[in-house]
């Protein structure tokens, strides 16, 4: 036992281990943070530097301590406690499992464990944790701000009509019975989802600002969309189509083939994701900015903590739906094909279109997607007599383009992580990095362990 404890002490504090010299409120804060995360242990009698100091133990020490934890937390948590003797000193160890009902508070404050420290939760994080506990979401809750009189029966009928065309299962209920069937009405009150999907009038809390820019500060055309969520999809796509190029390809077929400046299926996927996964409790509008060579999509609500950009790019994640009811209704009308597959379809569509991979990033309090119009293929027919000091546009392959995009999103990524991401060995990645460095696409600042990547050619 002593050997195991010394091992634990030598490794220091982490996401499951905390050291405290004495039992106090900070001990209970740590237990709350563990209960709100994945559980953990608090070793009382050890300094945060790992020095074994021990504590004085009386017969009533353990029951008094456990009772104090219980009385100061809500919902009440009761940790297990045991005494350990090491180096002739007594250590009190509290163990708490992840609590099923979250979040647990100490004196009205909420914490969660991140790596080796306890972080106080803000109001939004408290609400999110509570909703996840009951496998529900904000849009499932009823609202006191609006009532059935604010809901359009015509819009419900439109939903029913579209559903009956798209699905074998036909809806034959009256409009407001449909809302009850889909749990969009509870106890004669409408839910947030019901209002966002079927409101009679404009929804200012769901505003999307669209603009066509000739440069970062000069706007040529704009539109404010604050309709119901189903209508927003068409409104937004129509504005985008109005301001991007379209060409006609003459082939052997009787009809001309249309080709938009961007893959419309991917643009639609991005727009639907914006609308379905938006954080509607956050103030401020979502935005779409159309430039000559790119489109920027910004939406309130970051990626969940469990999903990184790297995992997103390779499809290695489980979808977490922010608005369960809204997503379900969109799926009913086949606006969503399959949960968790949208980003892979977006990336694939741009690959087929021979356009470089979009950039995905958490940005401020939301999520940002940037898509580019320029193609990835670069002409290789360059003049023979080229001066030595003039850079030549040598093409890079698809994986190397993706490496550049990945580095833009995470400039601390390692060779090993890149190899894992793209399922090749490290030698292959090193060759890619060497080529990109020689082409002055990227460069390394600092050492292999502590340095970072820099994108040299900003056009990539």
C-alpha cells in the first residue's frame, strides 16, 4: 500500500488526484469538482508539492468531516474515507465517484475538474451540465415568454405536408396535436423549440446577419434573417447563391450542367449545422460574410469539450446535439441525414470539387467555418529559364494541403499526431514537412519539443 501511495505522490496532482495539507473548504471544493467530472481522491495530509506532512486524527475526525461535506454540498454527497499510515504519519483519503445528478455545489458555487485544478463554472456551463444530466437540452424546456397564440398553424401544416411527402409514415393529426406528439408542447405550454420552429412572427433571438463584402470593411449587399428555423435554411441559401458565381458546363448531355463556385451540398450542410447547433441562449447574431474568394460562417456556441478540431477533421468523435428537439424535427424533414456525419460530408464535397479543405475553429464564444473558392491544383507548366531566386509554384498533394489546414488550427501539433491523424508513418509526414518547408509554405519556430509551426504562405 505504502509503495502505491508513494507512487501516486511522486506523480503529483492530476484530473483524479488532489493533495491538501488540512481538511477545509478547499477539500470540499475538490470533492465537488470530482463529483461533477469523473470522480477522484483527495489526500489530506500531503502538501500540493507532494510533501508528506500527516494530520492529527481523533475518533470523531472522520464522521465530522464526512458530515461537513454532506451539509455543505447540494445535492448532498457523501465520500468514502480511509486512513493510511506512511512514514509514521497518518493520511486521510476521501474518495468520491462521479455523481449521477449534476452539478453538485458547495455553498451555491459549482466546480469541475480540468487536469490538475478545480475551475468554477459560469451560468452557461452550469445549465449545460444540468441538461446533460437529464439527457435533455435547452430547447426541450417550456418558455413563459410565448404561448400557443404565438404559433402559426399554417407553418405546422407545412411541416406535416413536407413530412408526408418525404416519409412513409404519414401524419394525420390536427396541427396542435402534432406538437404534443413531438413533445413540443408540455402541460399546455410551448417549448423553446416549438417557438423557434413555428413562430408566427420574426424571432429576434435567432437572427442571422448576412453580407456580401468587396473587402473586409466594404459591404455591397446585406440581409437580416430572423424567420423561423425551417425558413432560415432557404433564406440563407438563396442569399448565398445570389452572391456566388455559377458556370455552365457543356457536355454531351441534352441539358447544361451547372457548377457553382462552391459545392452547394456542403454549403447547405454548413448552414443547417449552424441553425441546428446554435446556442440560442447566447446574445448576439450569427453571421455569414461572403467575399470574392471565401465565405466566413460564424455561429454562437463552441464545440463541446470532448470534440477537438483534430478529431473533427478525421471524423473521430461522437456527436453531441445541443438542441435535441430542433435536430429531431430537422431530421424528420431529411434536412439532417445522419447525426455526426455532417463534417465528413463537407470535407469530402470540397475534395471532390478540387477545393482546399475548409478551416474549422473555435472562435471567441462560438464556432467559425471558412470556405475558400480557389482550387488546390496548381499549374505545373513553368518556363524552363527561371531565375534561381524566383519561387516556382510547385504543387503539393492532397495530404500536404490537409497538413497545412491542420497546422492552421493547431500550430503545436506534433509529427506523431499528424501521422496518427492521416494514418501514415512518421517518415511520410517528415517528408511532407520537408517539402512544405522547402516550398516556404511552413516553418518551425523553436525546438521539436517546445516550438511551434508558422504558416508562411498566407494564401494556402
